[in-house]
C-alpha cells in the first residue's frame, strides 16, 4: 500500500506559526526604519559638525563653535546681572591658591618703579586721557575686602580673602570710562566705553572685560591676599579679581588698564577658551 500524502492541517494548531511569521515581518520592518532613521540622524549630525568645524576662525575657534559660545555668553549675561554676587565665606576657610602659570610675570620687573597706567575712553581720532597711579594712591581709596572662591577653569578651586579697591570706586573718583569724563551713575551713559582691556607690564598676558563686569561690586584691583600684601608670584603689586569669572580672568601684575570701543584681545580666548569665561 502506498501512503497517501497528508494535507496541511488548518485550524487552531496552525495559528502560532502564522503569528510568529507576522511578528518577524513587523520586527524586520521596524528594524529597517530604525536603521534608516539613525543613519539620517547620523548624517545630519556629521553635516552639522563639519559646518561648525569648517566655518572661518574667530578668536582661535571655528566660527560655528565661537557663535555657540557667544550665544551661551549672551544668555549668561542676561541671567547674571550686577545684582548677582559670588557667595562669600568665613575668612577662616581662606587658603593660599596655587601659582598656576607665569605668563606676564617677567623676572626683570621692578616693583619699586611700578605705576598703574589708565587710558580713558576717547572718541575715534582723539587721544585718550591718561592717568597714572602709584600703589599708595590706590591704597588711599576706599578699601574693600571679601572672601570668595577662586575657580580655575581646569576644575580646582580655593577659597581666598582678597582686599583692594573696587574698580567702580576708582572710576567714581576718576571718571575715565566715559568720553565726556562724567561719572557713571546707576545706568551706563551712551558715551561709556563698552569694554575694558587689562595688560601686564611686559604685555605678555592680557584679558578683556565687558564694562558691566568691570563695574561689578566684586571686581577688585587687589593688593592684598589672605591678610598679607601680594607676593610677586601672585601678581604683586596689583592684580585683578573678578569672582563671577574663572581664574583665567584674574590677571596678575596689572600694568595698563584701557577703556576701549572694540572687544579687546584676550590671552586665553585666542587659545580657544570662552572670551567671557563666566561661571
């Protein structure tokens, strides 16, 4: 006898195989869609990254990245107005900060002959007003002291007690930040300089500030640290302290301070860091 071929069975017993096949087809479709979506997203991201990297340079960074940093800085400036103060600490917590870099601290410097040179804001085509200050003259101005946290852009921080004259107090006595020579009151007058340039005597280190940051109540022309006169390694006879910015803005051994119309050069901004350097 020959065996009759059996017909495929239908009914409930065949349902699981049919359901498994449908599930596999659905999974395959979703996998293909996910792969295509991820591929397109990757290409878009790569295109955006290439755009950021290949736009013309600005301050040492590809223009696209610089625009991102500038946008973040504008948001920061809108949020952190002069009313915002850096937190202050008990003086007992103060410690000497590490000496982190010697650029601008030439060995042939003579502190006995040092004077701070200040160039006032001048309209285009006119010579700026000049004013010189000895350390004794600066120490005769109102003294301000506070204990704040020095934050390095590398990640470390130290609580330090600073003392000196606020830049705002210097300008109240010597109104060099306006073209007219008028003191700055509650609001910036239209003839006020938008920027401040600060440079070491050897011109090897330099930073820039917006005038608003320079006038902040915690921006200090500092001549004492932790109750003692500054040492040469820490910027004697005078250094900048601005606690709402990273330590790369704390210029040591200040030589010349200028009020200018254009955003001034900044040592670390030229090497790829954010010009504003706020935190």
